[in-house]
C-alpha cells in the first residue's frame, strides 16, 4: 500500500526531512519540474497541435531554455507501438511555442521527450542538502552524511524525461494498453489505469520504475498546472514502486519524480540524476 501524505502534514510525516526545504524558495527549488505541455491533451487527427516545454512552478514557471542538441528523443508513440519522430517539428525559442505535432490515427498516444545527461549542477553545501531533502532523495543525503561531505559542495549530472498522454479523436471502449505499459525509460512514471478511462474521483494508481525496476521510497508530486505554486498531492512509493492518487476531475495535471545515484569515485560530479514527469489533461466542457 502506498503512503499518503496530506499537504498540511507533509513535512512532519517525512520525519522533518523536508522542513528546511519548504521554507526555501530560491529559483533552484522551483526549477526541477519539467514537462511537455500540449496546447490541448485531446486533439483531432491531422490537426497541428502546438506544444511548449515548461520548467519550474509558481512564480518561477517559464518556457525551458534547453538547446535542441540536448534532446535525444522526441517521439509520439501510437497504440499499435509505432513511433513518430517529431524532433523535425521543434522550433525551440520561437515566440509562441516550441513545436507542434500532427498525429494521424485516432487513439491514445504517449509523447516522450528524453535529453542527454550532459547538463551539470554545482551548488553550495546548504543549497544542495536542502534540494536533496525537498525532493525526497534520502539515500543521497545519507551518503553525504556517511562520507562526511555535508559541508562540501554538491554536484550532479542530470537528464530530463517528459511523457504526455495525448488522446487523438474520440475515446473508445478498447483498452489503451500503451498508456499502462513502461516504454523503457531510465526513470518512468507508469499509470496502472488510463486516467482518461476512469471516472471522476476514482483512484489513479501509478508505478515508478528506475533502471527498469520498481523504485521504493521515491517522492511523487501531483501538480495542478492551473494552480501550481504547491503540489496538489504528494505520495511516497511503496516497496513495489507503487503509489495511488485521486484521479483529478478537470484541467491539466503533472506527476513528477526525481531519483539519483552516486557516481564512481574520481568522477567530475558526485551524482547522476534523472528528472521524470508525466503530464495529462481533460477536455474542458
């Protein structure tokens, strides 16, 4: 069973691990959310639908400045498993959007973006420790304590992964197996039910996989993208990598998770980190 933590008691439930971080509002703490935001999550076949790449939340939310060279993959995967490379449709840095997609077949699609791991972050000790606390990266914090590096600068290489569930055309009664299966990403949020196929207020169970195995003890945040200053709900994955949220009723939503591991001694940075998200949304009546 997943552990449920209310917004009001979140810091206490994590044994004060997040206490410092909830008072921390520098841009660093807000820049970890990264996602793909289509103009609409329910679209018509063949219609060119713009999208943006977003980073941050609340007052720090903005279009991502990621360069095209860092994007290793940007595919739209159809329910039959066929994948369409939409990198040629990118126009990062344009005035209105970062690209568009035009999908031909009706059905559910997973749009997936993956970057390389060449980006680096180097932070003073207190900021790095606060970041680890805020994002629930307890193993990394424990390693710094065990190796007596709590007062040392923290550094990491990182990559970003973003998935979006896009429904093309009308939804049918045919199961959308694609949505509920992993696609082999380094860190991946996998819904166990399609959020578009469940009723308002039903449960939304998800799994988190890290290097293709269930990830226990990871902090997942559910964010209302129309009101994103703070997470709407938070969970910590159980021993099977599972957590359960309440399925939202309307609007655009984001699930995100972060995980990291220590790099070998002598590496230029201390950790190898992955930021992963899943965005989805509902028709506005």
